[in-house]
C-alpha cells in the first residue's frame, strides 16, 4: 500500500500527475465537489448565523467511500485541488468529510502540471486557507439565498419554473438594455464622399475621402458643382512614425474573447478545451485574472525569441493586472513549456487554442512594431474642405511577426488605404470620379458572448470561474438566445460625378442583420423588468461589483463572511416579503395594444404558460358569457415591439386552405411554430415561409415531402404489432418498439429479412441487459462518472450554480398554475379562434 494519497479534482489531472510521482504515491480524483448545500429549506440555518448544511451528493457516495478507504490506509494525504477559492473549498470539504487529521494532511497548490511544479509544491505544503474557504462559502450561501427567495416570487408573479440569480440577472439586464437601445435608435443619414484622382504620371489613381460628412443631398450637389473645372493640388504630406505594442498575456476573459474572434469558439468551448490542456500539463491554470509571467517563463521566452527571430525582436516586459477587482495571485495563461510551439496527438481544436496561447505569450515579450503613417491632403481651389488619403508602411514588424490582437470595435475603416503611391507636394491632380454614398449612423452592437464577458469584467461583475457558467445559464433558462436577426431592406442614395456628368440613383441594402449575437427573449425582458422594479439593488451594477469586493475582503481575512451575509439579508429579505404580499394591478409584462375593431374588445400581449401570446378580451368572462381568445406570437415577434395590426393577424389562424384526398387542409400555429394539418397529422412550415400567405398547393407539397421522407425512413412494419417498426436513422437501421429505440447487431446482413419474432427477441435481450446494469459495474459506470465530472468541472467548478430544489419548484409551480386556470388552455384555444370569430 502506498504511503501517500494525493487527491485532485479530475481524473485527467490525476492521470497526468501520476506520471511524475513514484510508487509511493497513489493519485485519486474527487470528481469536483463531493458535497453541496442541502436542497431542503435553503440548505442554510437562517436562525444560527447562516450555518450551511452540507450533504454528500448521491452520485459522490461511492467516490467518498473509496477515498475514505485509501485515506485511512495512507500515512499522509495531500490535498491538491486547484489554487483558487473553489479549489480551496474542495480541499476543506475533503478534509471534513474524510475525517482527516491535521498532522497527516498537507495542502499543496500549483498553477501548472509539470514535474518541477509538482515536486516544488510537495516540498512546500501549507494548511488549508480558511479565509479562501469562507469567501467561497459566502458566494455559495448568498447565491442560494437570492435564488431561493427570488425564484418563487417569479413563479407566482410571472410564470412557473423561472429562476433568478445574483450575477445571471445582471447579465440579462445588460442584454435587455442593449436591445432597447437598439429598438429606440434612429439612424441619421449622411453622405460619405470618396474621390479618385489621377496622379501626374497619367495612370496611377489616388483614392481619397472628404474630411467631413455631408448631411443633405443639396450639400452634395453644391460640392459636385464646385468640382466642375476646379483645380486640385496636393497641399500637404504628413509623415510620422508610429509604434504598436503587443497585448499582455492571456487572462481567462481575454482568452475567451480572442478565441471567439480568431477561432470562432464559444466561451464554454474555450474553457472546456483550456481545461483539457491544463490537465494534460500543457498550459498553466486557465482561471486567472493575472497578466504576470514567472521568471522562468520570462527567461524561456527570451531564449525562444532571440533564437527564432534575433536579438532585435526581444524586449523585456513585466505586465501588471489592472482588471477591476482582480483577485488571484496566479500567472497569466501560458504554455508550460514555451519551447513547444505546437502540440501533437491532440484534438484539432485543442491544438489551435494552444497555438493561440503560445503566440500571445511570445508576442508579449517582443519588440514594438515600427510603422510609418503617411497622410496626404488634397485641396480644391475656392473651398476649405480637403480630400484626405492615409496609409501605413511597416518599417519593422516586431511582435507582428508572431501575433496581432483582434480589434473588437465594429465599424468601417474609412480612410485607410494601405500603402500609398509616391506623391509630391504641390503636384496638380486630375479628378477622375467622385462618389457620394448615403450612409447611416450605426446602432449600438448586440453583445456577443466575448463582448459580454468583456463588459462584465469592466464592471467588476463575476470572476474568471463565473463568466462561462453565467453565459450558459442565461441561455439555458431561455432568458437570452444566441441567434440570427434578419435585417430589413433599406433605400440609400448614391450621387456620382464623372466627365462633367452627375448621376443620381437609389439603391437598396439589407440593414440591421446579426448572426450569433445575444438577444433577450420576451420572458427574459419581463423577468428583468419585474426584478428592476422590485429589487433594483440586486440588479444594480455597482452593488453586484461591491459584493465581489466583499468576497475579496473575506478572502483576505479582512471581513467575517457571516457578517457580510447578515448585512445583505437584513435589507434583502424584507423586500422579498413585501413583494410577495403585494397584489399587482396588472399581469407582469402585459401590454395593451388597442381595441379590436371587430369585437370592440381590448387586445393585449403577455407571457402565457407556453410563451408570448396575444389576447382579445378580458380574462374574466364578459356579460355575454364569452371567454377571451388567445393566439401564440410567431417566431421573430416580440411583446415589446408587436403592433395592433400584427397581433390581430394572428387570430386569422387556423385557416382552412381547402381539401386534399377528401380531407381538410388547414394552417395553424402551435408551441413549436406554424404547421399544416391534414388527416390529424402535422407538417412543420419552413421558418422562411409565412403561414398567412401559404397556398393549398404549397401545403400539399409539404405533406407529400414529409410522406416521402417517412417512406424512406421505414424499412419494414409488422402486421402482428403496429408498434414494431424497422427504421433507418442517422447511424443506421434500428428497431422502434413502443416509442423505445433498440440497436441492431452489427453482424446482421439483411435487415429487411428480420421477422417479427426475431425483432422481439432483440428487444427482450436489450431490455434484460438494461435491467441488469448496476451501479457497481465498474467500466461503463466509471466512464460515465468521469464524463459527468468533466462536464461539471468545465461549466463551473462543481455545482455552485445549481437551480433551486425541484420539490420546492414543483410546489410553487402548482400554486401558480392553480391561480391561472383561465390561461391553462391559452395556446390550445388558438386552434378554436377561427370558429369563435365566425
């Protein structure tokens, strides 16, 4: 039996460390956190100074059992979880649950998994830092209090199964506010004037731009008239040297941003890949807001740069962290061995991310790039305006030899011309063409995942370990979607001048389209508005940033964590109680659009049980005994922007198109979008087609296309039992029986020849195997546990962001649904709208 037991968080990390340690060490994994707060009654004792009540989760009981067994047999236990608050808390939980003794327990930390770092950590063990543990506990308890107290209010006041969180709600607020800025934005037109001049050699063109935008067409006409017969001269040439410096090495947030820009990775993908690289010993710890590099890294980078590029490419740089509220004393993210330019035998995406990190690290220690920027000013007699051309020439590429940071700004580079042709001062130029194009001011850009991380960091909200899970959570909760926004056709004017003739024409363009941008859903906007009205402090940017500062103070031992929670809860809980008891005059998020001209009843839009809906009439039955009518909003429509006319059109559905095969064909809209209905079967209408405009002929086409797809999918059915089918799937043929799918043996030669009895035998065999699987079966179960732990670890460290207890949610949801019985069939009632209208 080994004398030493080393416990780390993930099996991949354990595997890497095991390679460096001798036979006297056994390395095991805790698979992240081994325990968390109870789900019952907050998991916090509110009456005894917010004492957390922890329990070992069901899926970790076997892990704990194994760890207890080996820890009792070992002479020394080394707790080697990550060097941050979450890692420290994991070490403390292990110490408590395993019943370890202080004299036999050593806490070791390292921010890279290399032999040198591991042995250095073993030679310098320390005690568990309880201040860091308290900071993690404070975050966990505060987030549980906010989630458990706010979420039930949302269930009762807005809709069941909603949730709120301290950081996630602030992130949603940023996205909602940006969307409203976009909706309120009014584009202002102006003309961008570009002139091409022929240089004295008679062939070379110099492209320039007027140094101001012209507001009106009249101003453009006036300028073009002045250009007729005018003399153009190069009035000035300004050349000045420019230096560009490299960016600092990567932190968590800058890595997430650059991986999004350069590699197209989502924030979650970046963290998953970085985690794998770290656990394989290829990069330093990937959750950090430090830009510092160790002395060893600086020396190795110098050797690499001088050897690869020459002495003149090297420049020593020591970076200092300026991020608001930066907490960790780690290094920046860098390769563990800088001499390795790339990695082999890994996933292609891991290789690309590694190379990005390598380039950024090397570039940070390289010389400035030296450029020469030339600006040419062309004057026209009789006017003050100048036409300007500018260009850059690289004199010394410096760090650009390796890496160029992405510019995150959106917009057009109006005056950059690259390299300019040779020109002489006071030279006379011949006007070739002038083009004045109507351009419009740009609306604020929607957030990408990367730009949202950047904004959260600027505001001091969240920390390296929280960015990815926060962005995942708000999308999983359907408060925010990442998708496309179709643009609208816009007319713009172009005036051009050539050879004494002025041309005036209108052109069209698509404006306002977006791809892979974060946009709020209706439910996200409604929840945000409700929380902003009743809990403005929770969504206040400064408040959220100050909470992070308090966590930092707790980590430094300057503030007692229970006192910080108590100060918060004394203010927060009374507002919760007041909001809970407040009777709202209107349904949260409800908006009245106007009056239905046909019935004279008011028209509303609001959040229904299955999403945004339109409603004609009041919820209570009127004097004629008529109930309100409901219709689901279509994809792309929002309760914030929909008009009365658009809402009334929704009630034209379902509409009957005619008959096909002596059965009615109709069009409707359901929970999953518009559909064609025929013979009690439903066919989805493609998202680019309008259900209001679809014809009978097109509907029949869709019906026949679906039949054809189903015929190609069906291999064989059986008279003995209609529930048994042989089908073609993405991964080959399979059996479908009573809505369950079963694999076919790979050795099977002729699938179509299978009899009903043979299919039934395959089903019975698969069912028996399924029932026979037990938790103790090691192989498959272990693999699943590893996958589960790895997934948990990369989204966030363990389960620090769990949703409220299911039992509590179910109870509150049933209460909420019982108080909303009039809405219970809102969407299904839309199917009867046509009948009601008649």
